[in-house]
């Protein structure tokens, strides 16, 4: 059993259920989630933690800060057994699935875009692999609103879709999850609605309580209970599980046996640093030796030490091996500089590319700082190696592109939004899409200047043709994407899986009902009863509108039916 309090235990199948720990800052939500995690480890369940804060390493240490805690590997962060890189998400997904190990993925050192890239890659690969390697595993997502946000930018859609698949469908493959957040209103509502057990501590904010009221109302509990949340003490809370456990209980949560790394330091109190117990990590490091090597090569301290060693060797003798090594290091710096110059032209007004460029700038500046500490640089110059890249200043890496360069960029390289639109049209080629269908699938609004700008890029560039309101991908458009064209759905199931993450929960439920009727007309009243919704209400009509715009259903006076043509019925 998984003990939450003296008076409350969760059954072992909690490992494959969806939970949420909600509370204001300092209320103890991370403490509670790690209490659940250590209880799962006690029953030898596999857990994986995505930690953007850097506190979950405490699971490896006993509560006294000295003894050994739980057997769980740590990747990334200051106390990691192995390093972690923004582009290593798929590697770590394969590692935890194929090896069946428990692991904390500490992404606290990543920049925002790096964290999104890692999380999207990890979640997609993790979910895909679990389909064929089914076993119980529980995913803890700290600061869940960062990975399943209610409001998404273009660079977050893939990440949101991946985590929504895990939360909505993961149980079929043995995946459970716990979401931890102090801002439930910022977690995607479709994701939050999947929670089977809500553990909520002290909550004061108006927006936070409103979001919880919506969850409570949907779960069929008393909304007035949310009013009691501001008066809860630290470590005290309510556990709601209307359907799974049929529990509503106010409890004082139990104490952990592992170190509370999330505790706020107290003024005037000196706390001795906790010691992370060692584990046998040789096999783990050998599985990731290329990542370890790559991190070292990009670490300023490592580079400083390596170049200093080469300088000392070069001061005594001109060794061809050293000359080759120095040339390789400088070539890498020059390559990075060239890449930045290419991106300067490509970026134009595209904010996402500009942010990527800034990442290159920051990386090169780190190397510059490391290299400028090395005086003199004469050994490199004696070998006729260009040291100019080592002297670059940040401002020299960020000249404003000229207007002609921007226009050339737009003509030759589609912006991300236009590329997403083209990908959908190529996915359905040779079939066409209406503008409403296209907008629904890429989840963009058709009104406003952004849509019009992307439309202009695609049509003027010859990538797309529009005839009688229908959008077609051209051969030029297909050639532009090449191997990046998404696979075309061929069955009803594949079409439903494609649209599922893009539809609101109510609309998905409607679609499931209509698909099960195989294209036969369903009376509005019957449909409303099937999805437990009032057919005369505005929400019901809104969900129908979503499905109609996507081309998935046909609505007429007689009722509603699935579109047999688009759903391959």
C-alpha cells in the first residue's frame, strides 16, 4: 500500500493512475509528491521524475541528510550521476523504458527552449516505446504547467500533445502520472480533467481556487469545499477521488523518510549540505558515454583545462598531434561562428529563430570567456591557427539583418507557422483541405495578420494553391518538405488519434460516440445523453462546431453523423 497519512492509504494500482498535487508556494506540494514517490519505490515500482526545479535529488538521501535514501538514478543537475543535454530526450526515454530503471531527469539548468525540446522529445519517445513494452511506471511532472500549459505558443504544441497522450492514454500501456503545480489554472484543462485523485493543500489565490472549483464540479463534488482551502495548515490537505477511490477526506499528510531538498532555507540557520549516496553507475555512464563526452567538450571549465594542457605541451615541443587537436578545437569554434552568421540572415523577424540564434550566441560567448582567460594565445598563433573566433564579442554576433535579406529569407525559407500549414496539406495530399479544416488541425486562428502572412508566403512561393476555397499542396511544396511530410492516416483509428489531442474533451467524447455509430444519424438528444450534456446548451453547440469545422461530422435537421468520407467509415 502507498501511505499518504495515518488514516489514508492508496492501493498499489496508484502507480498507473493519474494524480495531482496542488498547493501554494511553501504549502508542501513537492514534499507530498515525493512522499508518494518514495512509497512507490518502497513497493519496487518504477518511477521517472521530470524536475525543472532541481530538488528531487533528495530521494537519494535519507531525511538526516547523511544516510542513503532510495535507489534512483539522477541525470543532470549539480548532483547528477550522468549529465543531460537538450537534444538527449529520446535517449533518456529509451534508457528508462528498456532498462526499467527509476530516474530523476533534472532539467533545471536548461533554458526555456532547451527544456521544451527535451521534454517534447522525451515524452513522445517514452509514450511510443511503452506501447510495445508495457509495464507499470509512474511519471512525476514537477511544475506541470510548464509541460502541459493551458496557453500554448507554436513551439509548445508538440510538447503539449505528447504529454496529453501520456496523461489521457498512458494507462493503457501501464503509465501513471502525478502533476505537481501551484497554478492549476495554468495547466491544460484537458489534461487536468483526467486526474483521478486530487491532493490539494493550502490554496489562497482566486484564480487557483476557481480552477479547482471547475475540477470539483466536473468530478461531482461540492464546490463549497474549495472555500476551506485557505485555512489549511502546512502539510494538511484534502484528498478527492470521486470515481476511483470514492474518497473525500481531510488529512494531515505523513512524513518522508528521504531528504526534503525543497525546504526553504531559514534565515540565521546554517544547514549542513546533504550528501548524495553513491550507486553503481558504471553501466549507466557507459550507456551515455557519448553524452558525457559531448558535455565535457562544451563545458568552459573542461575546455579551459584542456587548452591549458595543450599550451603547456606546445611550449616545449611542436607535436603534430597537439597541432591537430588545437586545429580541431578552433575549427569547431569557427563552425559555430559560421552557423550563427547563417542564422542571422534566416532569423529576420521570426522570433523563434531569433531565440535559437541567441542560444548559439550564448554558447560561443561561454567558450570565448574560457579562452580569453588563456594568455598568451601565442602557441595557437605559432601553429598558424586563426584565433579570431576566440575574440568575438556578443554585439558582433547580432547585427540587424537588412530588409533585402529578410525578404530573401521569407521567399526561400518558410516560417514555422507556414511550414506547419504546409505539412498538414502535404499529409493529406492529393486530397484538399478547407481553410477551416486547416486552421483546426494546426490550431491557429484564421483571422488576423499572422494567418494572412503565412497564407501569402505559401501561395506566392508556389507551395500551395487555393481553388474554390480548397487548399492544395503543390509538387513544389511537397519537394520543400521532403522526408518531413507526416504520414497520412489510413484508417478510422488513425484519423481519430490524429485529431484527438487537438479537440476539447467534450468534442472528443462526441466524436467517439458518432464513430461508433458508423456514419448513421444520431439524434441531438441521444447524443447529448450519451456524452452527459444538455443538447440545447452553448457548450454542446460549441463542440459540434469544432467537429464540423474539422470536417469530422455532418450536421443537419435530422441530427448528427460522422463524416464517412474523412473518417474512412
